């Protein structure tokens, strides 16, 4: 927007206010922050520089807590600042204005490099990077998915300190609660990490013990976790019963049946289920192939599987996830957009600064056209 410090006004669009998408509103932005959301006849617009949204729908920028790659880059293969920058740029095209570069199970040396790169990316102001997601390696072999079981281990005190060494930004750690001592889960939380259960074969009681120790979320609900059954509720049952935890979901029509997702939406309190992509390098790239653990994997018909047939992340982008939530789950655009912005912001502890179009919030925004395609994004008030 304006580089002169002048007040900017986004006008002639439909704006997602807290409860509904409304006409006749203008969003006033100064620098990187939203100053106010006002009627288009508000006197403050007289001195503002106007930006015509041409009837589009202005939504809070999308926040993706699980981004393994994009733009042809897999974070595990290139745990450096340039990779984070390229991944963020690829996903920004699809409305993602905040993300956690996600490292799947790997050696501690690679984890240290990824954490250091994330710290540097934040210091350098790489657009959109909010922290890091360490998905493993403290996982259950029986629910490994495409992760390399040879990387799995139980963290000792030194490793607990290493994986929580990010001074700025968010550290999200996915682990199997039955594989990690309760005291270690507590230590991770005390060190400031957000801990989610995933790739777990845990029983209902084991998952409940994890929740009581500080687990606050579930990574890609239903996928790679013990299922809900009549006599053993498993991880899925524990997740859907718990009122306080959040659940990330991959809405691509492949990872989870839409009916199962609708059941979860009915079971959990509103706001506790949010969208993730679990995206791999082909998102935002022309090459449908990438290398994971030395194996070349190719997207076929929009589905990412390894040679063993396991789902290996996704080729999903967040704008498509929002459209799928509308088309497959029957949600309003307003609620689907909140699942991509407001709710993940709350899960990540950013609910007071991100995920809403409201005074005082970061000017991270996405503009949809009538076909729910991304027209433009802003990160910190800067358009791309």
C-alpha cells in the first residue's frame, strides 16, 4: 500500500467482519496494522488513499500450521532461509499470509539447522513465517505414514532443550503421547512449545494423559492415528470428546471422507477445527515430483503417495482447502475462511494479533473474487 505513511483505505469490497461478510465497509490500514473497519461514508476516508477492491471479498489472511514444502522445495531437503522464503512465496499466491515451515522426522542435526534457519528468517523479516512445526520424530512406528521410522526416538534432556531453542516465533511439535514420557511433554510446554498429538497409536487413556500433560492439539485429525471404535475411542475419540483442544484437518477429499469431517465439526465446539494443507513441494511449482528420504514421489491426479501407497503429504493449497470446505462440507465462505485464519491463529496463540479484520490486527489479508479465487494478498500491509 502507500509507502508515504498515509492512511490507506480498502474500499468497494465485501469484508469478513467477525460474524459475517458485509457490504459497505472500508478497512483502514496504517503501515502494517489495521486501524479501523468503518462504513464507506466515514469521514476518515477523505484523507486516505483509496484502493478499489472491485467488489471482491476481503478475508483475513490464511494461516497454515503445516507446510512441508512448496515452490519445488521440501524443507527437510533444504533447511535454510532461502527455502523458507521460496515456500512462503509459493503459498502466498494461494492466500497464505502466515505459515509454519514444517520439518518431518529427521536427525537432530537437521532439526537444529531448520530451527536456526527459522530464527534467521524471522530476523530477516521473511514474509509470513511465524515459527516452525517439528512433525516428529517422537512418533509411533505403527502410525508412521510416510515418515522414516529409522529417525524415530525418545528425546533426552539435551534434545528437549534443542528443539525449543527458537527465541522468536512459534514452535509447534507433533508427537505420539504414548511414545514420550509425560514429564517430557510437560517440559516441552513449559519451554514454550505448543504440543500436538499425531502419528499416534495411543489408546484413549494414553491420549488423555497427554492432554493432561499439556497437549493442546491434534495434527491432521483422523490421519495416522488410532481410530474411534465402540470399545476403544482411540486418539480420534479423545480428540472429538475434548472441548479445549484444536484439530487440524486436511480437506482435500482424499485424506478424510467429508462425512467424517462433518462428524468432527458437529462434535467439537465451534472454532476448534482449522484447516491445514500438509503441502509438499509441487504446490506452486510446475514439477509434480520431489524427493523424500531418497525416494522420488510424483503427484498423480492430485494425490501424493509414496511407493508403499502411504499418503505423503498433499498437493493442497489453502485457497483450495477453503473452497473445499464450502463445497464438500457445506460451510459458508465466512466459516471456511475463519477455519483458515481465525481458528489457527487462536491455536497458535496469535488470536489477539492475527486472523481477524479488526482494529489493531496485522494487515494480513486476502482478496477473493466471485469464484473464490485469490486476486491479491497483503502481508503486513504490503500487497503482492
